[in-house]
């Protein structure tokens, strides 16, 4: 599903990725690990086409992401669900509305919204929080909203950037259980983390980065 | 309610004072625009009224036979300096008098057609030729007297009246366009500033939407809708205020100007005139809103990149 072929990226004089080559297969759950600044988020941003590599190829679903025209970026992103460390939920919208936004963005028919939103909110355990605003939710609940928004569009791939970074261990475990469940349903998951406990949570492939290079797969 | 409409309405509710400022400026612009449009319309009607008035009236001597009158009429029709020749018999002259004095029927009862002379009314193609033509017509045997319509406001000739009206109409039009233009630019800038502020406050939301795959059109839609809502409310408020103002003053104006149709007297024509202005203003308002919003969105997204 994802292939990085000798990808290099520098920000000024700092080399963030140095000849990175990796592959993620359909239905896989892969951890991207490494210390801060190792290049984990850069890899996720390249898959999202938020940034372009200086050299090398990034292939997603048989398409070279680096060659996609700017106007086709939204369609590329609509095939992915994204979960962020800082949740990135819309503060002025209720839980339901936050999830509905993803459906509106992906142009899903409005008649389907209610059914889909109910389903994902049940999946992430937020059915009883549907009408609440983000300011009325805990950190774990906010991350579940972010996860529900990512899942509601039924994406091929879920990119999670330190989704447990702002959560206590118990809440983080809950989120991990959810991601495991989603992965078992056939979704491909690429998760960036430096949380040792989380990495040991499931027996998944680990891609360890250090100074922009892959040290261990 | 669509997600875009809801976002736009929520944005307005969150910052009501920004919304009020935009609507107030737009309403003021379109109040003035409607008022100036009516003033320009009225000045045009006034000008057209005087321009189409017969400039010269030759009163025919009593007991003149119709053949002689027709002969003079034909002579005038064939004269290249003369246009719009019209014969007004005694009966029609009486009718005109009655109509002019309909407020006081007693005046009409006291007269009979015999006291009104028949006349040949006509205009000249160029007012410079008026004196020459008048002198020639005065020498016609059947002509008792020649009148030259003018002497309004002390002007020496109708030409002066028309020239003065043309000047007033011109200055009204130019002044109106400049004033309304300045207000339209102000509205445009206010809208631009408010939409830019809105974009800044929505920066985080725009970033999230972009990351989850929102197209630029999706991001733009609520902002455009917001501009359109301001614009429509502004146009309708300004137009309604001006409409009420003209409804209030039109009876006095129509009575003051009498036979001069500075405003449509028929209610339907009056409403149609205002409806046409509203239609034009909605188009202009939407153009201001869409252009202003698009520029603000483009600038903000460019800055955000």
C-alpha cells in the first residue's frame, strides 16, 4: 500500500530523512518509532502530501504521491484517516458535527450521515457524548472524536501521529485497543510513537528511525 | 441546513458586531444608491418633459377656415427647421384648460371653447432657429400671435431651461455615481477586512479541513455564504429604507410638480421601478460580496501557505 523509495528530505542544513526506503502492506499495523526529530512525522506528512521529498518516490496505492497535481491532493487525503497528537478537533462543533465534517468533506450523501456517525461513535464509545462540545470532553474522549472522524469515511489507511502522546497510560491503552480492533477489521494503520509501553502493546512491525535513517525494521 | 450555511450562520452569531458593521455599511450604500437612482430617474423625466414640450405655439385668428390652417400646417411640416407639428383645435384647447384646472371646476364652467383660439404647436430642430421661425410665422396672415414656452425661473428661452436641467441632471448623475462609488468601495473594503478577520480566526479550522481532504471550494463556501448573507441583508435593508422614504415623500412631490411626471403615478409602475432598482442592487451587492470574499480568502490562504 505504501512504498518509500530512497526518500531524502532536508530542512535547511538539517537532513530529516536520509535515503529512507520502506514498505507497508495492505492490512498491516506498523509502528514508526524513534526519538524526537528522527523523521517520523515527516514520513506521515509525505504520505499526506503535506510536504514533498527532495528526492525519491513516495507511492500510495500504486500512485506516486510526489507527482500528484495540487488539485488532486484533497482526493488523496480523503482516502486516509488521520489522528493527531493534539486531536485537531473543531472546537466550535459538537462531537457529532466534528464527525459529520469528514463526511461532508468526502462528499458522502447526507442521508447516510446519521447511520455512519452513530456506528463510529458506538465503536469509539462516545454515543452518550454525541451532543457535547470538545470543551466538555476529556483528553481521551477528544482523541476518540479524532479517531471517529478518521474512521467514518471508511478509509483505506489510518495515519496516527503520536495519538497517545497527550494521554495517561490507561486512556492510551483504551485508544490502542480501539486501533487494534480497527486493524483487525482490515484497515492499514501507520502509527508514529516513541511510547515504549505502546510499542509493546501489540506484536506489530516496528520501523525504527534515528537521525533520518532506518535503523531497524 | 447545509453544513456550509450552518458554519456561516454560526460565524455571524459568534461575532455579531462584525456582522452589524458589514450590514450597516452595505445598507447605507444601497440606501444612497436607491435614492440617487430615483433622483437620476426623476431628473431624466423632468428633462425629457421639457425637451418634448412644444416650443412654439402659433395662435390662429378666429374665423380662420380649416383649409388655411391645413395649408399652414403642411407648410410647417415641410420646413426642415421645424418638427413635431400639431394642430390643437378650440375644443382640445378647452379640454387642456379643464384638465389643468380640474382642482377648481368652477374655472372650467366659466369658459366655452369659443374663447380659446385654435393653435399650431411645434418645435424647432435647433433652438437657435427659434427666433427666425417665430418671426416668419408671425407674418402669416392667419396667425394672431406666437408664443414661446419658457420663462420658467427667469430664463430667457426654453433652451436655457433645458440647458440648466441638463447641467443639473449631469451633476446629479456624476455626483451620485462618485458618492455611491465611494460608498461601494468602502463596503467592499469593510467586507474584505471582516472576511480576512474571519479567515484569521478560522485558521486552525482551515488547517484541519485541509488535512482531512477538504477542497479549496469546500473551505471557501461558508466564507462566501457569509459575504452573500451580509450583502443581501444590506441591500434589502438599504433599499427598503429608501423605498419607505420615497413612498412617504412621493405624494408631496407629485403634487408639487403637477403635470410633470417626475415619478410614476401608477402604483404598479412605481413598484416596478423600485423592483428594477432592487434587482440591479442585488446583482451589484452579490458582485461586491463574492469579489470581496474571494479576494480575502485568496489572500489569507496565500499567507497560510
